[in-house]
């Protein structure tokens, strides 16, 4: 009886200490978010005291003996493992990370016109990697415990701790990887040149929009400079087509290797970026180490952090006299670049010049240190999450790291979730009508049959163009029927991807079976349906995928458009299936 009472007392003590430690995590996150290094260090010290006390209680000889008992012994062992893992995480993971965080000046680490000292970031990399390894080992230890043999009072907290550690492991791995490759990519050892592509969402391409303005972005020891500027049109037609793998060429045609405007007909950004790199080097004879892509919506996020930028270049000031703003900010830049510029300026070359000029002014603000680090990081992170900021490195070692994350824009590999679907849009109008299209994408799950999942991908597109779009919108926007699409209407090739090994079974248009073009890309099923919308018209395409072997919760990735991504992707519809 005395032993049982002692064990009960120790169990209560361990639970109390671990609960107290857990309650400190929100405060720690807030302190880090608010750049409160002193507060974060104090919180970690308090957290370590709680986890140390829990570990000491679980290491008592009687508790260790109880862990060997038949039946309930597994519960004592599991509690001890949770306590040890929590102490390892606080001492080997959180404490070193907070020390690293306190030692870095995030304002000076951002690229600027005067460069930055990247040595602190390089020095921090081993500590971040060690912390990530410690947390991963703790997560692995907890994942090996069979919760089916535990009582609910132990199994539930163990499962919660395991889930939290898995999430923390992913974040720490990302931080460790970033600290490993970021110094080199920022030009710590040697200058780096990147081809900057501004995608124009007014004319959709699978990864966002048609490449518009182009420029070379140079980073030398953190010093940011914008070099040669051009446009996709100025690159011209490749005299010798850049080779693209046969699967993608079959789906997206050889235009991918002929025109800079079409390199991103594929949603696979590594393919688009390497093709763009080859085109740039062939046209201008200038080597670039990688490719960075953003869109005007991502530019708006940057401008929210930097504040407004003024149009100072004389030639652009003259263009602004057409009715375009002379000062751009996070609220007006998207409409200015994707709609107003076409209404106010008739000459395509001048439109490109305005687009390029805005990009130049924005990056000039960045290079001059305008804006604060926290806001810029927040804006860029949002752009990455929405697929509006994409990065590719021509160095295999760096690309192997980037390829693990959504930043890569890959359609295959470790960045792709097991049950991931994709819906991508390619303009078929040959114009800038996608500014006037609203879309929604929704997954509709069906009941599993014969051990296989089945999911329908529902894509609804609506033209918001005015009824008189054929005459009220500029010919450059409507296309004036140049490619067989009536002026004012918009044609889109909708491309749907399913998970690896699945099959696309049917496609319907507004509830009626319709023909679709079936393909495979990296062992993923692909279906393509073309739709045409008159002003005010709405159409719904359903792609039904079957033989899905993955039983994970599905997710969907979409082409980033003018719309907020959260307004495009609707909640998944789950069926009510009998037992």
C-alpha cells in the first residue's frame, strides 16, 4: 500500500511538472515573436526547471522498478520516457535555440545595399542542427511506444506529446536546413546571381502567371543589387528548343522550351526554373546560379513591410501621367499591375516597362534597408505558403534541401504530401482576362471501396468580366479574338493532378460526362479539361480519381491567382460511410 501511494504521489508530481512546462510554451512563442530575447531566456530556464523535476521523479528507483512489472509496467515506462524526452527537448533543443536566437540581429541579417555580416548565421548553424537532432531523437523514442498497451490516462498525453514533437521536429529541421544553405545562397563565400521572374497572374500559368518582368538579382555577402533587366518578350523565341522531359512535353507541348512566356505551363517549378535559366544564359550569355519567382500579390506583402515606394524614374513618371499611381503600396500594387496598366497604357512595351519599373523600385527599397525584418519575414512567409514565392538553385546540394519544402514548387518528392492533389490553370485566351475570373477548388471524398480511396476534385470558375467586356476592355486584355476565343470571353486549360499511383476515372462539366486528356507525370495521374466562359458565366468541372492507395487526409495545392488562396480552396467534403 505504501508503494502504491508513493507511486501515485510521484505520478501526480510528474503530471504537474509537465503540465506547468507545457503551459509555458505559448509565452515562449509570444516572446520570440515579439523579439523579447530576455523574456524568452527566462521562460526557457523556468521550463527546464519543470522538466528536470519531472525527469528526476521518473528516474527514482521505485518508479524504474514499477516499469518492469507485467501489465501496468508499460505505463510507468511510457511516463518516464515522456519525462526524459521533455527534459531533452528543453535542455538540448529549446535552450540552445533561444541562445542562438538571442545572439542574432535579424535586422542586420536581411540583405541590403551595404551588405551584412553573415558569420553569426554561419556560426549558429551547427547549434541549430544539433537542436533539431536532439528533438528528432526524442520524437523517435516516443513514436516507438505502443500506445495500444497503455491505459487511456497515459496514452492520451503520450499521443499529444508525440504529435507536438513531430511538429516541432519539422520546424527545427527546416531551420537547420535554412541555416546550412542560406549563407551560401546570400553570397557569403562568393557572389550569387539569380534570375528574378515576376509572374503576371492576369494571364495564368500553372505556377502563377505568365513571366513578365525579368531581372538579375545579385547577392554578395548579403549585399543586394538589381542588375540587368529584361522581359519575357524580349528574350524572344529560342532558335534551338531547350529540352524538356517527354512526359511534360506531351502534356504541355514543346512551347515550354521555346518561349520564356511558357516555361511555367508546367506546375513543376524546378523544370520551369531550369528551363528559364537555360534561356537567359543562351540569350544574354550571363550565368545565373538560380531562379527566384514572385507575383504582384507577393510584392504587395513586401510593400506592406517596406511602406509605399515612389515612382522616381523619369520614364515611369511620364507613364504615371496616364492615370497610374506615382506611389505604390500594399493596397494598390496588385490592381495597378494586373488591371489598370492595361487600361491606361496601350503599348505593350510600355506596359512591360512599367511592370519592370515597379519591381525595380520595390527591390531598391529592400536593398536600401527600408522596412523591418519581422514584417518582411512575415510577408515572404505568407507568399511561400501561398505558392507565390518560389526558389530554385542550380547547385544540386542546395536544391536537394530546397526540394524538401513548398518553396521549391515541386510536384514530386519530399515536399509533396502523400495524398496531395493539384489544380492548375493555364490561360488559353492569349490575353490578360484572368484578372476577371474567380475560382474555387474543393475535394469531395467518397466512401472507400475495396480498400481504395476515391476523391472528386471540384473546380468552379466564374467570369466577373463586364457584359460589354468585348468593347469596354482594351484589346490587349481581351485578346480581340486573336486565338479563336471571342473577345470578352476567357478560355482556361484546367489541369488536375492526383496522388502517386492513383488513376483519373471520369471528368464532368456541369454534371455531364466530358472528354478529358489523360496523362501521367512523375507517376501521378493528370487530367486536362478546357473551358470557355462568356462574361458572367460560371462552369464546374469535376475530376474523379480512384484507386487511391494513400489513406492519409487529402490536401490540394492550387495555382496562386489574384484571389486569396483561402478563398479558392474550400473545406473538404467528407462522406458519411457505414461501418
